[in-house]
């Protein structure tokens, strides 16, 4: 399972917010984090260096090889398009829906 940041969140919050959040939470080991980096290659590099699992920047084809090489070097994934994601925001109880996804056995 992959937790995906909202589109454009890197523009408002910077590259370290998700790493700090994940450090404070007790997330299941199988949960990967994907940060949507928009067109910010430098913030994608920072997110990789901070240990986030996957970055999804929208970069020109010329800028992609260098970032992909950095991702490979760090053992992280780089996607050059944002994958589809389930948006829990419009649900009546998004917190409960999120907990059901993250903790299917009902613990927590």
C-alpha cells in the first residue's frame, strides 16, 4: 500500500514535512510513502535524501535521468507521473476509512 501526498502539497509544505510526519507515526512497514513533487526537481532530490520511499516529480525528459540515477543509488523509486490515488477527503469519516485501510485487523 502507498500513501500519496495531495497534489501540490510540496509547494505549500516543503520536502521535509512528510518525512517528519512519518518519523512521528508508527506506520505499518508495508506502507510506502509517495510525495508528489510537481515540477520541483530539487525538492524531489531532498525527499529522496530524507528517506521517503517514492517521489513523483513532473520533469522534462532531459531532467529525468539524473533524478532516476539518484533514486537508484539510494534504493528509492522515482515515478515521472502521479499515479491514481484514493482520496479520503470527501468521505463522511475519512479518519475511520484511513484506519480501516492502514489497520485492517481493527487494532489502533
